[in-house]
C-alpha cells in the first residue's frame, strides 16, 4: 500500500499535506480576525437593528381590580341568600352561579313562594385566608294570593319577617367566589353596647356663638339649598350641597363640643379668634322635608377660624370615640 491519505476522513475532503496545512493556517487567521472584530461587530449590530414597533409588543396583563377584603364576600352572600329564598322545585339551577354543587340540591317549595324584600350583610368573619363566614339579614314575606283580601290569619301569615342566614364563602383561583354550602339559618346577632363619645354634654345652641351661626347657615345650604355653600366652608373644601335639596327647612338641635360641656364658652361674642383655631362638634339637626315630615340627623363637624370668623373645615366621616375599638388611645382622629 502506498502512503497516500484516504480520500475522505470524517466527512471532510482532503488533498495533499501542503494544502491541508494551508487550510489550517487560513482557518486560524480567520478565527483570530473574528475574535478581535467581535466587540465591534456586536456594537454595529446593536446600533443597526430596526426599531420595534410599539404595537408589536405583547399586550399588558390587565391590572387586577382593587377589592375591599369584605365587600366581595358580603355582596356575593347577599345575592346568594336572595336567590336561595326565592328558588323552589325546578329552579334549583338558579343557585349554580353561587353554589358549584347546586345540581345536588333538591327543593320542594314552590318557586317564589316567599318574597325577599331586603337583604344586607350584617357580619363578616374571616375563617382563614380567602374564607369567610358572612351573616346576612333577610326581610321576607310569603307571596300574596292573587285575590285581594283574606282572613285575619292569612294577613298575619303575610307579615314581613326578619331572618338571618350564615353563608360560608370561599375565594378560588383568580379571586372567583363560591359558596361552600347552602345557607344556615341562625339567630340574630347580639346588639353591641353604645360606645362612649369624646364630646362634652349636648346643649341647646346659643346665637351668641359665632360658630352656631355658621352651622345654621351651612346646614340650611347643604340640606335645603338655601344660599351658597362656599361662604360657610374653608378654602379648598370639596363638599357640595345635596341636589336636589331633600329638605325644605333645617333647624339646629343640641350641640356637643369636644373638650367642654359648654360649647362656645371659650369664644364669647366679640372675642378675637386666632386664625387656625379648631373646634370639633357633634351637631343634632332637625330637617323637615317637602311633605312636612321631620327627620332627626346627627353630624360630626370640624370648624376652623379664619379672618375672625368660623368656617366649616370638614363634615367628618364619623363621631369621635372616647376609646376607639382595638386601640389604647383616648380619642379618634378625624377622617
């Protein structure tokens, strides 16, 4: 056999040894050129690439709705209880939107045999993460007969009844709510004790108190549409009169003030009032509607002095408690 190399080796076609050496040299030099030119080529590629159209980007994921931790389960339970009480034989499917296992429910009452006048969630208790026990009050009455009239016993049977139902509500994937079981009828929740407020004793307002005059004009404008509300408000206030005005006239009742049993005593008529001085008041109002019906109302109001007169700084969200729930402090700040 001669010393010639095979024609093929590993899939590469080879010639003479000199040609092979030349090929290796060329490849080595090309590799060095690529290695040295690599960074420059990378920068060129980055600058030369076409701009990406905005419309070609992947669509953004929709932002999740901000939901109060108890608002969702409360409303869900209210709807479920209303549907449950008005459902009957043959309409069990109406519960499927609330109870995944509704197909196993069997009802014997006639559909619509009782009417739900009103439902309201009165208590929400967190059992665990994403799991609540919601107590719903339901005002119901039996459906009336088509024929008018009836015996006294029938009239009593048709009277409204206030009932309470507890519903277990679970949050599933993507926040979807579902009832774990049918509602359970329960007794009425215990009524809590009246909380102590931080205000002093309520007294009949005195017209000598400039703050009382401000309050009188403010409520007449706010509730009865008398005059411009802005003239009684501190600058920057966003409160607006109720439109249409629900009342024809307004009168101030008793007024209690934080820190004293004598509202206005510290600010006698004609006394100079330093700008920025504040007062916190609890104001009883008697409003008379356009039909002549009186309605008692109560407002927590903050007054602020400016330019020698009192202005309404805010109608607060709630009266100040002497000892806020779950807090060791002695009073509650304004809302």
